[in-house]
C-alpha cells in the first residue's frame, strides 16, 4: 500500500464582506490565529468554537506558519478596519458614561 500525497487548499474562505473564515464555520481567521498566538492549542480553540473541526484548525495554523507575512498583513488590515469602525461608532453615539451616571444617580434617589 502506498501513501498518496496530495496538495490541499487551506480551509479558508472569504465571505461577502471580505472577511476570511475558517472551514465551514463563521469563525474568523483572526480569532483562530490570535488564540494560537496567545498560546491556545488547536484542541482548546476547537473547544471554544465548536463549529470548527480540529483538522481545519491545524491546517489553518500550518497555513499561517507557512505564509506568516501575508497573514500578518491581513490581520493588520483587519485591525485597522476594526479601529476605524470603532471610531465611527464612537463619533455617532452619545457618551454612554454620562447616561450610565444619570441612571445610577436616579437609582440612588
């Protein structure tokens, strides 16, 4: 019996918003990679996100390790996008700390 070696595409797909998701799940690539960078094992990542398969997490981490520069560039773009969204939300929403303090002062009356 001989071993058949074949190339596999990474278990990643881009959704309609441009976000990269892992396997057949809605889990973002950045969540898996940041968890791995923080020391989480593939098994613990799967335990946190039960829609992921263990093989998809291992393959994603392997892909990250082989293409670290490209993945880090993607992660940096996503972080900048998240920051700009946060800034836009903060600019359009009232200061919630003022509302919170008013509500708390009303409770104390």
